């Protein structure tokens, strides 16, 4: 059976009766050329094709609500409605892919590591680490944090020279970066952030962030982070002292 473009357009517009719709749909299943003609006349077909071509080859698996099976309904405009559903489904798939693969915003530890990774020996060589300067820096830092920074313990860390206490901020929360120079003059750091009484305690986690060996933990509303000068820095000695010093 042959169909004119006018008849196919009427089918897409939903203006044919039930018998005519069934005849076209049956013919499309057997005739690839007729299917191509119908697609070329359908305004939704290019949209669906472009959306599906834009999907990544490897998309994350996303659990979608289980579809409720429904008995097929034969009504005018069925093909057009199906193409509309296909377009909506493809757009939903793109949206789900975006949300599932969007970059995760770095947390305070990642941001602190990025900042510390910019340091070089020359960065800290000229810092004013006189007792008077450190007195003022620690006074301001402790006031912001609302707790002592145990300066005596920090100055006694073996192999490290205390250089500065700097006040930073992460999402409105005070963050103090305490900078040291190791025996080779390389930058070394200890950070403390006030997270609030509702923040959960976290055990020590060691990782390499932004090319630096790090150790992070949280206790009693504060987060702590120790950063070495390179990915291979052994933090165990300093970590043991700091864990004991900042245990509450």
C-alpha cells in the first residue's frame, strides 16, 4: 500500500482515524523506505537523533523508577506521541548523566592542599617568624578558632621550624594554616578548621592531595590536616604528637 506525504503528515498530526493509523504502522514495520519517509516528515526526529548522539558513550548507571506496564493504546497521533516521549526520555537521560558525572566540589582539605602545593622554599624563607610576630599571629588565630593552638607543642615538633600562623576561611568557617620549614627548608603545614559542634568525628585518613602527603582527621567540632612537602613525606612522627596534643 502506498501513502502520500499528505496522508503521512495527517498521521503525524493525529488527524487520521484508527484504521488508517493501524495501516500505516503495519506498513512501516515492513517497509524501511516508508519508515525513512515518515521520519523525514516528523519534526521531532532530528531532535531525538541529536540528543542521543550527544550522550556519552560510557554513561554511569542510574537507577530509574520501575515503569508500570500499560496495555498499548491505539489512537490518532500515536507515532507523534511516541516520538515526543522518546525526546523527553532522551533529554531526561542527558540530565541524569550531567548530574551523575558533574565534578564534585573540593572540600576544605582539598582546597588547603591546593593552596599549600603552591608553596616553595622561597615562599617561607623571608617570613617574619620573630617571637613578637608569632605572638600576634597566634593570638589572632586562636581568637578566630575559639581554641588554643598549643604553640609550645608546635614549636617542639622535631625537625620543623615554626614560620607563621595564617588566618584563612572556607565557606565562612575560620581556617588556620600553620606553616613550618623542614630541615631542608621545604614547606610543611598543619591546618585547623572550626567545623562546629554538630560535625562528626573522623578517624585519621592519609592520602596524597595535590602532590602532597596529607593526614586528616576530625574531633570535637574541629578538623585537622597535616601536609608534608612531597608525596613521599613520612608524617607518622608529627601525626602522633599532633593527635595527642589536639585530642580534645
